[in-house]
């Protein structure tokens, strides 16, 4: 539910939702079994303040709590903060901490109380270590960017203050009515100052050295403190993750699962989770029924009374273009060995009509059919970056409708269907592109990486290749390059910037919200400081890039988008006007095909079976708190009934 780069399209571990009656007893007490399941990507760090990777968050958010959390009905409620308030223009926010929250070691021994200074220390550590989500805080917290840029070394000038042990105050650069929802994100989490600085000289606040700071090593659970629902027992790369309940947790009465045991799934066996679900000892709490399994039809029939499909979640996956590719042969064996073919691809990707040809040439339903059952493939499709009903205007108009009205494409942009795929329209855009790109030699070849050990990744790449090449009459050729999981992740998820982007098009970005405002989805495209610009668009920020980089930003339309984005963000006193302005900016991205949204997470809509009581835990949360695992699989009818009850609220 956060703004995170996601490391798998098909089986990314998600907590899901939960509610219902079977988890209770006659006395009203809730009971739960231990949880057994899989993880598909290693934890890279338990330094929760500096990472944005999904595989990290899925563990870290169970180990440490922040000021607020999301409940089962999608409300932001108090976590370590018991209450909070803001001034009239929402530029000052004051949070009052609850009594009883403590830090414990990995052995469960109490270390210290959670106090307001922990939130000050947490933000300074995030700034010192150049957190992957630093821009998220720096754009909001007064003085933080100056500290990051070295204009001041005095962190007390930054707009976070421990008024007293139980009160933390934030001063913002501009009004933000949504700031309380933002504090649910890990960059605003606390850290105990003394413990942090005990983990090596490089951990000293204000004097960071990554080489000598040992804080947050996942293979060493004693390198962090815990104030959340769980303690990390052990992590073994590509083998196991084990968590146990934190008995000293302030809200331990709502933690029903005592032990979480996860084993590694490399994706090579599409039936792996079903086999685990059926094993007699320590059965998986759920399973995903994948069409790539030879036994898919057998499983679907066997569990016809239990299998159900879920809801679209908060993540949007899509296609990114490398708008200024500078690296070749780092991860691929590219066919583009001469300067001319490389220049042709760059020119083509900066051409709006060329990108629109790809948008209309991609059969997204067929693309999704490689990962999910054909009968539900369209359910996963998303036509805008921001979920359709993410916010509404005061008259009840959903945000997606605002984008649809602002778009020049004249398409139905609602979720769960494809309004774009049309080979004739794709071909017409190719002809327009050819008329404009007179010095380009056709066909244009584009490199796409796929993860060789992931059958879904390979199949989806093949589907994308076929539909775009067929729709454009061969004017575009997609060269797929199978690479290892590590190389696949280094090319985007964990890349250090454009130099690692050895591809022309990529399907490896997933994004979710940080706070309740459309800005959280659209900021990622900002050429000033957008979160995916360097990792997934092949660009440097405007302030850091060279002339070629700046020219690519101008030619692609990103500079024009920035103007629309800034206009929307400047509206702080009228949410209706703000939402409409952001919808206009989002429509520009879609109409220019600067990015092509494709799907929500397949895990969300795929057929699955589960022993989890539905809609009990935090809505779309990765936390295990509040969740209940029962002995028997739930039925599809039970899930439907629970969904109907949940929907009322």
C-alpha cells in the first residue's frame, strides 16, 4: 500500500484482506493458527528508513510501527500516535504518542520507551543515508532539502521537533491536508538514537558512513530494535524468513498469529503454493492457481467451491520507455551494435506517435492471459496510473472519471477492460511516426528484459512481442533478452540510475500510494525529482543531467507535464479543483503515452484459495496484525458474503 518498487508480477507476497466469523469462538475470543507461505524476493535490508523495495517492506512493516496505520475499512487510525491535530492551513502537524509503546531487542528484552526524539532521529538517519524515498519527505518537511544538500549541517533547522517525550511536531513547506496519511510510510518511522549509533561509527547521526554502519542487516536480527507486532527470528537468502509475535507489543491483543514462516519460491514450479496448501504438515495458508501450471484445470475443478478472485489493489504496473538510453550490453546481448540503430531507437521512443502505436498495438488482455485464467484476464487491466476510485470530488465524482473527461483520446478508461487495443489504429500511428521520423531506418528494434527463471515473465514478454510486432506490421521489433533474477532487478528495481538501464522498454515497475492524494501517483513522473525517473525511464533529474538528458525530457513531453503537475500541486484550498487539475496532468501522460499503464498486481485478481478469514486485517496491508488463519479453507460463498459486508463500510 505504499510507494514501492515491486519485485514480481505474479506471486508478489501480499497480506491481502481479512474478516468473518470462523476465526472466533463461543466466548468471542479470536483464535488463529501460525502462518506458513512463500516469499519470492529476498529482503535486502531491515533498515526500514532507507528502502523502498516491496520485499523489504513486507517484512519491515511487521517489525516497526509508525504514527498511523490503515485499518480493515481503509481508515487511517492511530498507531504509535494516539491523537493528532494540525493548524488552519495544514502546515503544522502535531502528534501525541501513546503510553506503553516500547523498543525491544531481538530476544524480546525491553530496551527503551518509544519517545518523540525517535521520530527526529529516524528522519535524520533517512536523510544521512540518502533514503530511496527521501524526496517524499523532503518535498514536505521544511528545511529537510537544505540539510540534504549540505546548506546546513544543523538538523535542528529541519521541521521535525520533539516538543516533549510524548509530542512530535512537523512543520511543512506547504499546506498538505493529507500529511497524516503520509506518516504511515516507513521513512517517517522512528529509530532509537542510542541503539542506532551503537551499530558502528558510520551510524552516528550527522556523520554517515555506509561502510561502517551495521544497522539493519537482515541476516543479523540483533542489528535493529523492534516496536512492532513481530520480531525477526531468522532470514536465510533464498531459503526462509521467520517472524514471531512480539509479546511486549503495545497492541499485542490484536496479534493473533504467533509465528510467521515463509519459504522461498523461485517461481519455477507454478503449482508450488497449491502443493504447499495441500501438505499435511504446516500447510500454506493460501495458494494461487496459476494457468502456467499443468494442473491448473484440475485444481480449479477440485477447489470449485473455494476458489475466488480478488479485487484490484493499489499497485499499477505498466510499460516504461528508456528515453535516453546510454548503456548497451550490461545485461543484454543487444542486436543494436551500431550507432545508427541505437540512435534510431532513441529518436523513435521520443516520438509521441511511435509510443501511441505501441499503446494501441499491445493486446493487454492476451498479455494478461499468460499469467491468469482467460476468464478473468481483463479483470487485471488498468487504463490509468491512479486507481479509478482513489479519491472523489465533493459531488461524488470518482477521480478516474475526471481523467477520462480530461483525456483527448475519447476512451472509456474504467478498470477491467481494454479500450485501446486496435491494430488498425496502431498502424495509423506508425505511419504518422514514419512521416515525422524521416531519418530513421525501419524496423526499429527495441530491447526488453525478461526474467529467465520466471515462466510468467518469459510468457508475458513473448505476448508483448507478438502483439506489437503484428499490430505494427513489423515496423517495431521487440528483442526479448532472458536474464537472471539478480540482473533483472539491477536493471530497474535496484538500479543506481540510467547507467544500469540496459533496455529500451521495461515492464518492471509497480507503484502504489503513500498518502491520499493523486500527487502520490503522479509525482513519480516529475523530471525534477520523480521517483522512477532514474530507475525506470533512463533519465537523470533536470538539475543533474546533461544537454542530451534535458533534450529528451523536452521532446518526450515530460517538461510540459511538470507544468501541469506544478499547477495542480499549487491548489491547496480547494480539493475539487486540485483533483481536477491532477486529472488533467495525468491525462497528458496517458494521451502522450509517456508511460503505458497495463495492470494491477496479478496476485490480487488471480484465482486463489485461502484459510485466512477475509477482510479482518488492514486493508491491502502487508502486516500480519489482526489477521486470522483458520483450519479449513474458506468457501467462495463465505468470501462473497464477507466482501459484501465489508463493502457497506
